[in-house]
C-alpha cells in the first residue's frame, strides 16, 4: 500500500471531477490519485442520497475488504454497527483491506480524524 502516514490533517478540501456532493481531504485525494481508485469516489458519491447514509452521515466507517481480486465495500455507523450499505465488486486491483471515515460531507483517512 502507499504511504498514508504522512497525512495527519488536511490543508484543503478537494472535489473530484463532477462529485460536488462530497469533499475529500488531502490524504484521500492522494489515495485516489496514487491507486487510481476513482471508482471508490464514484461509489461514495452515488449512495449519498440513501436514507441510511443520510441519517448516519455525522459519522460513517467505510471499509473495503479485498480477497482474490474481488472486494466488498461497506458502510457502518461504527465498528460494530449494522451495515448501512454494501456493494460487492467482481474485480478490483485495490491492494488490501482498508478503512476510512465520512463525517457529514467530508471523506477522510483515519489518520486525518
């Protein structure tokens, strides 16, 4: 995985292309650019209208679980919370399991919290 330890906060918020309903921190923008995982940004933006996501947007734990070049993306209100959203991906080149946060309309790395 790329080195994300260098991010402990953000200096600016970023919008990626047409995704104006979410802001991304410096660290998450770096992740998306380095791993070319803009598909993940698309997933995040595309589910913001869902009631489960809206109702819990003050804090969401997003997770990517990777196995055999497949992945499952989930959203939970906390580590042990019920799954708010789940999407299975038939193929991914994402390197390993990963977790990050959404706080309101900001997507950030855990180290940036």
